[in-house]
C-alpha cells in the first residue's frame, strides 16, 4: 500500500472521501482534519502535515484563501508576490526533504457574481487565473506535476456543479472532482 497525503482547503475537504474510496485498494490516505487555508498556513504546518510523515505521494493545493479580497481592498489577503514566495518555500521543502512524488492541484474556478451576493468579501476569476498561472510556472521550476482541476471544472461547466456561494461544489461536483483527483494520483503511483 502506498502512503498518500492530501493537503488543501475546503475544496480538498469536499472531494477527500471520494478519493479515499477510489484509492482504498492501493493507498492509505492521510489529510489534516482542518482546512488547509492559505499558503501561509500550509507553510506553517508543513512539518506536521507532510515532512514528518511517510509519503509516497503528496497532493497539494491552496490559493482560494490567498486571493480573497475584502470589499474595497486593492490587494488580495495574500498578494501574488507573497503567494509565490510561500509556494517556492513549500515546494523546495517538499522536494528536498521528502522522497514523495509531489502534485500541485490548480485552484478551481469561481463564479464571482454568485460569490459577491453570498459573502462579505470577494473572489475574482481573474485572480484565480493569475494565481494559477504563477503556481503552474513555479511548479514547473520544481518539476512538479500539475493536476488541472481548473480545466476539469471548466470542462463540465463550472456553474453546473457549483453551489450558490460561487466557490464550493454540490455533492455531485465533489464526487466529480474526487474522481479526477483519484485518477490523476493513481496514474502517478
């Protein structure tokens, strides 16, 4: 049995059960109980979440919390430059302090209009694209595979599987994402 670690935000938490079920015959999966949150939280917890655990593969994402903008704010809660610094630090530690295969999962798309109506802060699709572009470039520097979850959601029609909050997914949406994550991981074990 392989050891897999899943790190990520509430999107990871939503698809995690599907991944565990799909890979139960080939892997033992561990994930933090809490939401992985922004890149800074992942960075702070990387030791206990990944570096101190045996792993053959680590599937990681963050970004939705980083690109969050308070209303009327000019910058995201974690500006792009800080997000880049955090990712480089995380990727460097994972690549140099583990023997695990590392996978970066792209940030899933949002419906910014729905989100604006439901929340007291915003998330913008242009920011998702900018953070994904940067994260993909950094992952490439470290020769880390990118699981294209953004494109997978786009392929089935984002609004067909999103909840009214414009960020999270319906049960069918999480099952779909979990299936895509499991397939991507299984191909790399």
